[in-house]
C-alpha cells in the first residue's frame, strides 16, 4: 500500500507542476497591443518607444514603462 501512496504523490506533484507552468505562461506572457499610428508617433516623439522594427505590414516596438502612465 505504501508504494501506491508514493506513486499517487508523484502524479499529484506532476499535475500541480504542469498546472503552475500553464498558469505562469498564461498570466505572465508578454502583452501585445495594437495602437493607432498617431498614438505611436506621439509615444515615439515623447521618447517612450525603444527597439523599433519595421515590417511590411506592421511597425513593432517595446515601450519604456517608466513615465508611460501620463502620456497620450
């Protein structure tokens, strides 16, 4: 009976571990949001955008988080 109890504990641990990984990837994944081009230009002019990449269909970049609350 002790072996069955130990095996159950191992499966319980694995399930909880996988559940925690799934929650972490869902809750703490990088957040992407579409914004208007005029808002993007205002953020760029204010110096709040970094790591800009120009593509055929989209312009992507990352925001500097400090001081972003009061902008635009």
